[in-house]
């Protein structure tokens, strides 16, 4: 969490660029459209809004597919949370 400006009374940001998050959104799973948590990465953030990019296709609630795979949410939204997934580090091949 970081503050956008000092002493301005603005709430701290929950998410910053590079954070791994889960978003409750419409997407395709096993060839069926579902509304469930989907893993993404924060690509832009300010004190009010956050942009999350996904690998999979995501859809607006009205049915339209988001062409750039980026959804915008409010920083304090209930549909976004820190990801519980951990990135696996690639193991280095040992020389013998």
C-alpha cells in the first residue's frame, strides 16, 4: 500500500502496478461462460482506480468481450482481492 499524496487526506492505495490479484468477473472456463474469480496482474493504478490485465478473455456484465483483456475496478471494490496464487520460480538446471 502506498499513499498517492502526502497530507491530502486521500486513502492509501490497496493495489500497485505489478500486484497479482483475483477479480470476480465473467470469463470462459471449460467452454462455458462463468462468473468466478480470475487471476490477473495490475497494469495501472492511481488513488481511485486500478486496471487489471488477464491472459484469458473477459466479458462485461452486458455480454461484450473486453478486446484488450483489461478491466478497470475501483481500488476499494469488493470484486478484487490479492491473489493467493504464488508464482513458481523456475528451477535452474544443475550441471553435473
